[in-house]
C-alpha cells in the first residue's frame, strides 16, 4: 500500500494563496486548489476543512506578508516622503493580478462578512501606518504641521487602493508614477 503524500500546510496555504489571488474566490475550484497543492481532494479537505477555510488562511497570509514588507519599507532610515514614495510604488507593483485584498473587497463585499472583516482590518492597519508616517514627517519638518494626519492617512489609503486597481488595467506605467509623484508632492 502506498504512503500518503506528505505536505507542509504553510506551503500549501502559500500555493492556495497564489491560486485565489490569480483567479478570485468564486472562480477557484477545490480541484484547482488540490492541483496547486499537489494532494488529493480528500487530503485537502482533511487538512483545511473547506475551500472557505483555506481561503481565509490564504487571505490572512497575504495580508501578513504584505504588511511585513510595507513595514520594512517604512522603517528605512530615509526621509519620510522618500519612504512614502517607495511604499506607494511597492503597492502599485502587483500589476495585472492586482492586490488580493482589493480584489477580495471588489468580489466579496456585501456577500461575505468574514472576508470583508479581513479587508477592513488590512485597510485600517495601512491607514494607521500612513497616519503615523505623516506624523513622523511633521515632526521632521517634511510635512506642514497644520495638516491633519487623520484625513491624510485616509487619503493615502484611498490612493493606495486606486493605484492597485489602476495597476491592473493600465498600459502606461508612467501613469502610476504620475499619481505617486503628485500624491507625495501634495504633502
């Protein structure tokens, strides 16, 4: 009797994340996931319970990885506006497949409260990071102290979401750079 195939659940979540990110939740079949992970359907369900449970883990993994990368960019010992520019470029670089969080918001808002909760958590964290960066820029004299960091953080979040959508459809990379430059220069 053959031994069942061994697999690493963390690697499996990463592989599933790639499928959900590329295809979206609705278009991803359990067979797509089993094929990507390299295990049978029964093993997939035994390991993760359901497509939905695996999606939640994959979306959370995406958020964690992206927030860690963003935090690393923003902790560099460079001027605030330079770090902000790098962060916006980083967020726009996902290109044609877009951002999994933004894609999930577009696909599942209004129909899947748990997915929307993860999206809101990500958006809230990113907005607070932007707000803290604005406050740091004010202390460093790079951003006018009379500017309110709360609406500026919200504006930067909205621009980030817009950049991630625009990156999916633009054929002119210079367009994204113009948006980023105008945003940073407006501070």
